[in-house]
């Protein structure tokens, strides 16, 4: 009977999923209830980024779906009751003063974001000019009307406030102010500094893990590595506060970026180098295998498309946009001394490459290098782009990494490494990260790491160092005095020695024997 009990239990778990309203209705219900994304996300046990995805068309599953459906159903019922009560009150006479009071506390100004403003019962000093202000924007008391603010003239973007939250009447003076979140930029010229920053999230996580496991470094490391992906997403949320763009998105993507099967691959070619020099000059040579530090961390600085990819055809390349491109790569005639910029590829003809690969080919075909002909662009899927979309995220991880190295803190170092490496590897189609679904970004960041390694090979070659091997994102083998070309160390701008060996006349055979 135990087998049948297990089957019955399984069948009980399979049932109709909770029904959810359309995504625009979900957002409308939350906004009508004057609830911020952070409030709702906290109640559901998810991040604000996940909630943004649910309000943009992505559906939750399992227990999260049931909880979300329960919340939306409750909001719908409660708001319907309030609407009926409001209609009854509207039929009764109301004093003009009372009507004005209701209006002043219930309606945000037109065009303002309903997630960021609270109306204060007692005015507080404006953070910009010090004069009494009756609104708090994203936790800061300040004037909404620039004419009412007597601060010195500074460039101050107008904040996009929201309707008063349900907690607007509660005293908040004991809580430290926090910067504006969402899509509006935080006003400049504030005379205070945030008491903590993104790097503190990393340090706090490490200390908490050590405390939880009573100082057992091995157990704390295992726990930190398991939570590296959600922790990376929380860090990303923190570093994106005040940014102009919401990076948590699930836009439409073309079929070339979709896997045909669960174990298959899409059509994007990342140009991963896997090259060994055919031969060296006669004699034996001392070869140093250099390890490129933080390859994926450095690659986070790359041109990423901001929105949905749009199709275009033709030979022109717009440097203000980024995406994936169908090209016919140029012939490469320098394989004896340098790897092919598109990697090891046997099949001729057009292929889909990413933005970093295309820009590398265009650079090498330009007047400075003239190493090849320009690639032929047939069609593209691109969007407006920026190189600094993940820059604050990258810097936070880099600073934590540098601090860990300086302190000899290998636990934090491995945790940070797991955060950025798993962040890159799971932002595509992955069951481990359902918040961020941008396979185009994943391919672009990986290709940027390969392009960075290729440019280091070119730097060595131009400095007179024979390049013996280039592999993956972080392995470059050279002969000669490499320290006059590359600084040695553990920072992301330095390299360290991975191995040394001797290569003879039969270079390829010698290298393969040493590996």
C-alpha cells in the first residue's frame, strides 16, 4: 500500500494551478491598494525584482503562485468593498474642508510614480534646503515643487513620487534614510552619506554564515555557495537603486536565442578561443601559463541591450545599439601567431555572433591594426545599449574581492567568485535563476570575456612575446619576459602564474604532453 500511497500523494499534488489576473491588473491592484513593490515582495518572500517580472507578464509557479493569487484575490475583494463604501459616502453631503483633506491625502500628482511618495502628518526638514516639507520621497523629506525648495542651485532631477503608503502616519525618524529606488534618479546634492553600501551585503552574509555554523569555515562556505545566486540578485537590486532602467526583464527574444531542446544549444556563437601555436622557432623555450584574474567580473563591463531586441538588415553597424548579428566572418591569415578572433570554427559561411565579437572584428579590420577585412553583416537583433548597465554591480563585487585578498579572507573571495560566475551562467534559460531571463546578455558577457583574452594575446604579440596558447576566458601561454607587459598580482588588472614548462621544436606535442 505504501507504493499506492506515494502515487496518491503525487496525484494530490497535481491539480489546477491558481488563476491569476492579467499582468496589468496585478500591478493596478497593488497600486490602488497603495502598496509598494517592496512591501508586497517582502510579504510573499520574494525580491522586488521577481515581483516586477510577475507584473510584466511572467507567471510564478508552485507555492509562490498560490500565495500571489491569494493576495491578489484579497486585494480585489477589499478594494471592491472600499469602492462601495466610497460610493455611499459620496451620496452624503461633505464639508468643503473635509473634501479638501481627503483629496490632499488620497491623490498623487498626475504623472508621478505611486511607489515613492508619502505625505507627512507633521512636516519635516527638507534634505535639500532644510525648510519644512510635507512630503517624503523614497524615505527623504523634500519639496516636490522646485520653487518651494531654497537649496543652492544644483542639478536635481525631479523625483517621481507615489501615493501615500499605508504606514505614512507612523513615525519614521529613527529609521535611517535610504536612496530612491525604481526608475527615478535620486536627487543630487544631499548632505549625507548612506550608512551602508552594497559591499556590506556581502560582508554581512559572510559573518552571518560563520555565526550560524559556529565558525566552521567549510560549512559556512558550502552555505554561501548555495545562496550565491539569490544573493547576487539582491546585490544587483541594491546597486540598481536610483538607476534609469529596470534590468529585471523578460522581453520577447528571437528564436535564434532559444534552445530547441532542454539539452540543446541556441544558434549564438560565443567565439571561445581554443588555440595552440602550430610551431615555435627551433630550440627549447620556457613557457609561462598566465591566469587572467576575474575574467567574467571584468566582462560585466560590456555593451548590453536595454530593451527588447529589434530586427534589422543591412551592412551598417550602429555603435549606440547592441545585440546579436548574423555575419560572414573575414578570412584570418595570422593563425601561425595569433588565434582567430571568432574562435575555433570548422564550418565556413555565416554565423550568429554577439556584440563583443563583432566589435572586435571591426576593430581589427580598422586602420590601427588592419589584420583582416571587415565582417559582412547580413541581419541583426539589437536594442539601444549602454556599457555601464552593470557597472555598480561589478564595482561592488570587485571592491569586496580586493578587500578579501588584502585581508587573506579566502571565504569571502570564493563567495564573491561564485556570485559573479553563477550570475553570468544562470541569467539565460536556467531553473536556478528565474528572476533574470536574458540569454542575449549571457552570451554577450561570455563573449566579452573571450574578446578580453584575445586582446591580451594581441598585446603580448605586439610587445614581442610569442603567444603559445589561448584557452577559454583566462588562460594565456607566452614565452619571454612577460612581466614587462603584464603586471603580476591578484587584482583584476593583473595576472598570476598558473604553470611553467619547456616547449621544444615539436611545440604542439610538447605543450600537450605538459598539460
